[in-house]
C-alpha cells in the first residue's frame, strides 16, 4: 500500500510561478523546462500526485524554516513536480524558484538545521514526529545543502532526503523519500540531482 506520508514528505522548497531575477537583477521567468521531466528519471517512474502535510501549530521558528523546504503549504506558489517508482516508492519530488538573493535561502536553511532536531507533522487526524538531521552532500551546482527527515510509519522505517542546490539565480530542492528497504532502481539520487542542475543551467540534453 502506498504511504500517503511518503508523498507528503517528499515535497520540497517553495517555488515561484512569477518572475525572479538573474545575477544582474533582470527579471527571469521560471518555466517548466527547468524542472525534472519523466525522461530524466530511471525506468519505472511515473508522474505522481503532489500532496502535502502541514507542520503542527506549535512548530518552532527554526523548524518552520526546515518545513518550508520539506513540506511547503499546499497553496504556496511555485513550480513543482513529483514522481513515484511503483505504488510504494521511492518517490522523487522537485520544486524550483528564481530568487533575487538565492544564497540567502541556503544560508537560512543552514542556520535552521543547527537548531531544529525534530518536526511534528499533521497527517490527517494524527501527528507524526520526524527527526531532522543535516547530511553530507556531494558538490552540486554552485552550492548545496542536504537534510534528512526520518520516522517509523506503520512499523516501517521511512526517510526523506532533500538536497537544496543553488545555481545562478535558481534554487531547486530535490527530494528522495520512501521506506528504508526500498532503493531507487536504475539510477542513483546523485544522478537525478545532476540532471536537475543541468536543467537549471540550460544544458540538459
């Protein structure tokens, strides 16, 4: 059975449907060609519904900054896409924005990860606690930062790893989520992130 929370947690950084700015301050429209496409994912992935879970009302300021990356509100503007490899995952989601000061977005997340160790998420009628930790990440784009959310769902260990990458005026967050006993088949998460960065730079084949 597909875990609803898997799709919820894989959601990433709030995007922008309007204009951003390039490095010279000129408007830079965000278009869907900059997002991952199904062809960028390994065989067996399909486009999946985009759903969210909400942080609990008493979430700290630092953890809200983390939640803005992991679980943006359902009405937040942005360009987002979600994929699933089978009904039980793993799940891949990307969200993209163009920012006037993209480095500040990563700086804020970096600071928040020093103070946030867990997040309570409202999932339907229940709350689920997810531990939050910073994780090492390979070099991607001009700057990258990564975090992992973990919980036990219905007795099964579940993780969601989100890598946030800055490339020029673009910021993208790519997430891989699913039960720990399921791995991506046919590719690696780093390969997917590399493809996302190629699309940001406009160099994807």
